[in-house]
C-alpha cells in the first residue's frame, strides 16, 4: 500500500504530544506501513522538532535545558531509525507537477474548505505518488484528501480518531 503522511502526523509518531498515542495506535493497527518521506517532510519534521525544543527552552528553568537537548537527540535518533528500518522511505517527487496540481486543488476546494497552500501541496504530492492512504492530523487537509479519493486516517489532537 502506498502511504503518505502530513508532517504533523509524522511528528506525532516521533514526539509525545496530544494525539501521539492515537497516531501510533493507527499506524500499528495498519501493521506499520511504509510511508513516503519527501525532502519537504525532512525540512518540516526536522524544523518542527527544533521549534519544539526552542519553545521548551524558553519555558523551563536553565537547569532543565540539558534534558531538552538530550530528548531532542533521542527524537532525531528515532527519526533516523524509522528511515533506516524503511518505515519512512525517502522519495523524490516532481515539485513543478505538485505545485500545478495544488493550484488545481485550490481552485476546486479552497473557497469551500479553506485549505492552506502547504495542505494542498501535501495532498498533491500524495496524489502524484499514487498513494492510496493519507495520514493526517489536519481536518481541512483530510477533507481535501477525501474529496480527491484518498482513504484518510485522521487523528485529532484530542486523541480522538475522526
């Protein structure tokens, strides 16, 4: 099965946060399918992890900041392990084609669903990669993916499957 996940779903697989247990449970229930991992994911996931560390450092006492760095190293190691074990498979995609498709998705769905550009781009990549399954934590993105015929596994931050 060809699978695509939005960035926030991948982050939930890596870091304990609201919705992480539900995301991991759905991923396990489907027997740990291989998920495509684009350079866009690499940028967004790695940056999201660093942003979390940045915000945590600003909210904890100085003596706890070493723990944040160690936890972030563990999280990056978990990401590397997923890549090494081929749970995430690095693929290249045609950005120009994806942007053209995202523009078409915008014409079809944004006025009625309020989709953001990056949400449309993720759906466009999933379609261009001929994915059958789309993991998401974003309601709007999930609606666009469903409207385009993808089977969607949607997880909300409150740990409820939608």
